[in-house]
């Protein structure tokens, strides 16, 4: 079905609640509900709040356009209009910081999924995302897979992620299923057509620049995470904590001009360092009987990364006050018994400093950065290097199996 095909717009605002997103207000559904409805989210700079949800453009258009053209009676699709922003720094993207833009896309997807299910009770859903859009789709999939999403896991036939910034380190094509290349069948289908599909990708070192090490629960085996090695968005070095901290801060920043960027990033960094200090003192030091031990629950790099991540709540005012009291106890112990406490504490903190260096060792490794010599072309090349072909075949097979199960 081309972008110009006449379609009936089913108003779903009353079906999905109070969200005012474009996806919630109008989910394009043609005459008759399809076997499979695919929702797509474009990458940074490839969408806008007023984008036509039925026009095949951008990287994801290279999958959904051919898909619907191949099986127009079985599949319908639409895209989630959203800012696709990166703090105003990327042409075509909105002024929203990346983190806000991703949240907006995820909410739009949740609303649209609920709307399709309400309008078409027998239709199965699939979703596909690229880059920033892949992060939004991944967050949606994790929510659904854990049973906390807007639709039940058994309504999801498949999820395809391309250049996913939240890809776990070393994740296989099917996260949680090392070695698997054939997708799990759509729930309720016999999987005959899907059994003939293989999704393969070259081994990709590292993990996403915003790796959160989450899993997909009930959707495991139906989520494919496609990453080209050397694409910094999804295969960043494992031992480059400072890089990830920087990426998380930039994702929240106002980048419309150099002065705004400097001020925004400075403010975010100051806040993150304060949060890291609070969690560091509150959780990693133990004071008892005038003695102090540094026994970290998380490394210094992990504390910094957590504090920079907008998905992780900041410490509360009570936490800050408790950390201040704990620090007072630490300094009092050091003052009262410096010879008994200080040498041990220095040794423990020195070991932590050594671990911090190790957690950033890839940054100083020229061999590691050779992988990223053409990272821009690798990140932008999914639509032209054949990476979408297996996704098209997969979704065609899903629709065929779902339609067959209704006969």
C-alpha cells in the first residue's frame, strides 16, 4: 500500500486515554483490519510532529514500503510522528533534547498500539525502529515484555530494532537467545512461514551508547536487534565509561547554539556529579564503631553513568541529607583515628581508581577506534546495504502465518 492510497482514519483518542500525541489522535487504518499492523519510528531528523504517518520515507521506509507493496492485503503500516530531535543540533529534527524526544516517540507508540488493538481486536502488531526510533521501540518492547505495556505480549508478533542505542553489550541478533537466527513464531500461529526466515548480522562488539542492560521478558525470541559493527550508536566500546556519560549528558542538553550548549551541559554535569557523590557516599561507605570501609556496590564508572542517565531517578532530598550525615560520620572517624582508618581507606579508594581507569581503557586504545573510522556511513547505511531485506522477509512471513491461522 503506497503512501497515496486512500485510507480511513480511525479516531482513537477516546480509546487510548488522555495523550495528545498525533499517534493517539489518528491511527491510519484502511478498509478492513489487516492480519498484521506495523508501527514504525524513524531516526533523528527523519520525522516531525506533523509528518504524514502513511508516507514511506527515511531508513524505516526502506523496510515498510516494500513490505506493504509485497502483501497489501495482509499488512498495513504507519509511522509515529514526533520531534526526532537532538537538542536542535540535527537538521530536520526538533528543538527537544534527545531524551525528551525519545520519550515522546515511545508514548506515541504506546498510544498507537493501544488504538490499533481497540479498533482491530484480531490484528497482531509489529514495530520497527531505527536509531533514536529504535531506542523508543526497545523501551516499548521491554515494557510490554514485562507485562507493564499498553498491550498484552501475545499481541506482539515481532519487533525489529536497527542501530539500537540501548543494545546490551555483545547482544546477539535475538537478545537473550545466543545463536538463534530463526525468529519465534507469532503467538497463535503455527510459524510455518517464519521457520523459513533467518535473521543474521555480523558480530558486533561493544554495546549501545545508552546500554541499559535490560531484557525483553515475554517477547524474547520475537525481538531482533540488528547492529553493524563500528556503528557507534549500537556498538560503542565496552570500556569507555566517560563516552557514555558524555552521551547521556548531551542527550539532555540544549544544543541549538554553542553558548546554549556550553551552559546546558555544564549545568547537567554539575547536577550529575552531585547525584553521583550522593549515591557514592550513601551506598558505598560503611561506618561502624569508629571504623570506615569503602565496599562499593557499583564501580565509580557505574555511579557516574547512572547519575548521568535521565532514565534513572535522581536522589531525593532525604537521600542528600542522609549522605551528608554519612560523610560527617566518615570525617569524624578519620579525625579520631587517622592511623587506623586512613591507610586502609586509601588502599580501597586506590583500587577503585584503578578500576575507573580500566573502565575507560578503550578510549586510549587506537586499535579500538579504528572500528569507528567510518561510523557515520555505517550508521546511515542500513537502508542501502541490505540490512532491511531479512526484516521485510520476516514481517511478510509473520503476516502469512497470522492470516493462515484464521482459516
